[in-house]
C-alpha cells in the first residue's frame, strides 16, 4: 500500500493493485471558499501538477459533497468516464455533474479486487450536524494488504469506535484539523481525538491529514507535533505527512 497526501483531504491511494483518488479538491490557493470569514481557502497550492495527480487513477472516491472535498475545479477536469465511488445519498448529484460511471455505495462493494465498505461518522457536535450533513468514511480490504480505515470528516465518536473495534484496521487515516463552525466544534478530529484513536487502535499506524489548508482549522501540523511530543508512548505510530509526501506501508494484514 502506498498513500500520497496531495493536500488537505485529497489523497492518492495505491491499494490492492488499484489507484484511487480520494476527495479531489483542485482549487488554486485562495480560489475557494472562506469557511471562517477570514481568508479564502485553500491556504496553500497543490504540490503537483494536475496531470500528475490524475495519472493512472482507476477510480475517484468522494466522501461527501462539501466544497473542500469535491469542488468545481476538480469536477471541471476529471474525465467524465472515470469511475466515481460515493455514498448512495450523493450518487444522483454526482451524475448531474456529468459523470457517467457513478456507483453509490449503500453498504459495500468490490472494485478490481478491493473490498470497500462505507462507514458512518459525525461531522461535528450535535449543534452543527443539520448544517454539516452526512459525511462518510471507507474501510478497504484486499489480499496481501493491511486493513485500511479512512475515517473521513468525522469526530471521534461511537461510530468510529465501533469500526476500529470490529475491523481492527492496521492503518487509520484521520482528518485532524479540528475546525469550528459558528463557534461550535471540532468538526473533525483534533489533537485529543487523534490520541483517542491511537490509544483505542492498539498497534495501528495513524495518518493525520486535512491540515494547514482551511481557514477555520483549530489544529495544525505544528500543534499536533507539539502535542504528541508530550505523549511519546503513542506518538511513534502517528504520521503527519507534508503535502505531496508518499507513505509506503506494509503489504501484509
């Protein structure tokens, strides 16, 4: 398995012989929305040219339709025939964008030898859920690969705990920028919630993403590194990649 962080939540994942592009957010720096009313996001440029990001992609996976996960810029350049995998609730909207091969996942599916299961979460505290709407994660399994849990836009909650305890993933990708909305938060995991994942998932490697790219974030790479310097007993299993960085992980479950 190879996982490359592009920027924010956008990833290239090589898994089970397939290459997945996850949550493509292609806006140039400052050409997206401002989520806190401070300055337009994204706060940084893409680290690679778009052709390199899209090269060899077998399928696009979309967790939900927020603008920092599937934006106008991505929809304008992705081939209309590329397979798009998403939660069933979002399939109709993605088809209306002109994509021809959209598969809405109710619970699970097989794609090119990779088993993908939809997982639930909570995109923030109860006060913001009506506005945030539903967001999903995905659990990946394939022969000779570690079980991968990409939690998506969620806080640490009962749904996340259940996936970890049931599936025993060896690699967990969390969105760790915290973030606030109208004074409520976090909307996704922060330092303390990332620690909770590490302590619950004994032996799993945790990859923290969705950092340093949106103006309503409350956690950053710097704050995560400072926090985990104080908890070395779990810090060795946490990876905080830079934009463009590729992580190679063991090929055995």
